[in-house]
């Protein structure tokens, strides 16, 4: 296979799929995925939710700018809703009153529905908390669970309807800029495009170095998740998304069970991440220290990579040292909940245009995403 298009998007996760969706509106797109199925790595191992009150200012703005898409996607994008209500409770422990006050003040700047709870209010919302570990909490009802599978495949389906092509089993083995175009060699054939979009997640620096482009210094970090049965009669639907104030663990409902993570961020090389026994044990221990849940029998475990640069910076834009090489990387576990807004960032910056007014209204600028900044 040897084909020339306007854009080659490298990566079949949510970042690549959203980019291909946006760019296919104005040009011919080929999306390359190194595995046999899209979303195999980070995206397919995520249980995402939308909250505008967490993360950096840029992440919060992107999440807020994405809300409308999740609630009202384009016609035919998905067969069922992309989003479902899920409240959130961050629990403060002994000695954390000042931290709780500060967290509440910060969260309310972006979402006034966040409110501070007394200990008894927090325990009423989640009776499985250990009372001795709770002095209060930070609560909001404006957190929403996202259907990751429907979102990912919605982007792919919509891009295909515009003529985009997804090629799987297409690990990139070479990139060369020649005669004004990028020649991309893969295990599925060779492809050519004026613009290459590097949305390869944990492998984005590897792709850059292959192309002779200066890397960003991306750090993939492993995160572990375990699943276990809820107590008999426990109402999973009524349980808020639970975490401690410093996010040393979190616990949600997932597919009829309880899911928990120690919120680990272990630096690692790009790989097919697998859970480590120590992280599984830490996850179970932290849940049992904070709650009355029995985690003695773990039904499943998994791990995925979340890729960061510095202070959780997003990167989107042309590399300063290579014509037509476009970065879309560093999403650090926030790529799913910000993907509608980020797809519009990609489209604008790839066309060398200002961000659209609906994004600028949230205080976002092209400078927020410039590669090799700060």
C-alpha cells in the first residue's frame, strides 16, 4: 500500500482519533495505528469522567469547552448518550481542614456547584467510609462518566464518513521529509503527506526522534486499576466517584463492580503496560484503610500509560525544527475528557489559524499549546 494524502495521523488512541475527525473535514486523512485495534493502550484502559474543577487551568478550560459536545454530539455520532451523571466526593482526613478549605475555594472558581461538606454529610453520601478517617469533604454533582468506547468509535466512524482511512497493524518504522512531503514507512506499507500529526501518546518522542525532530521530553507514567465485587445489596448507582483529598486513591463503579486505583504515576518506557503486584496491593490497602469495602478478592487488574511533560502541559502545534511535523502530545490522562475541544485546537493550528471564538471565550490561546515552550 502506498498512498498520498493531506494528513497522516500517527496514533489510534483518543488523541489521534479526535485529530483525524477534525482534519477530515477539510482534507484527506490516513490514521495509522501500530496495534491491530484502536485504543489498545491508554484509551482502551481508561475509565474517564468529565470535571471542570480539576487539573491545570488549561485542562479545566478544555474540559469546560468540551461539555456541549458530550451532551449534544453531531447527529449519528453515537447510538446512545456519551455522558452520564456521576457525583464526586473528595474526602479530607484528620489535619486536612486547611487543605479542604483551599481546595474548595479553588474548585468553586471553575464550578460553583462544588461545596464543602461536614464529616456527617460526607458519611451520609458514602456510608462505606471509615468514620475515623473523615473530617469533611469536597462534593459536586456536576461530574460525569464518559463512554470511552462510544466516543473513540464515534470519532473514527465520523472521520470515515468524510473519507478518512484507518490503517491498523501499521507500526511506523521510518519517517523522512523529502520533496515537500513526509514519507512514512510502516509495517502496512508506505504513505505520504504534507503534514504528519504525531499523536502517538507514550511513543510520541520515539516518533519525533525517528523523524529527526527534537523530542519534547515526554514521560510515560504507569497507572494501575483493580476491580472487586461490591457488598451484597450495595447501590452502585448511588455511589459518588470517591477519592481522598490528595488523590492517593480513587474508587468508582465500573461495569457492575467497584474499581479502584492507587493513583500511581510510575515513570516507565513506552510499552504495553501491565500491573505490578506491589501496585495492586497498594490499591487494595488504600481502599481498605479509607473504607469498609472488602478487597480481599480482586476480580481483575490492568495498567495503562499516562504521558506528561513538566507541569502537565499539553502540546499542539507545528515543530519549530521540521516543516509539516505537527505535535499533539502530553495529554497526561486528560485526553478523553478534553478531546472535543482539543480536536478544534488541532484543526485551527494545523491550518495556521487563530483558535475559534468558542475556545478563546474560555481563555485559551495558541500559546498555551506551543511545542518546546517553557
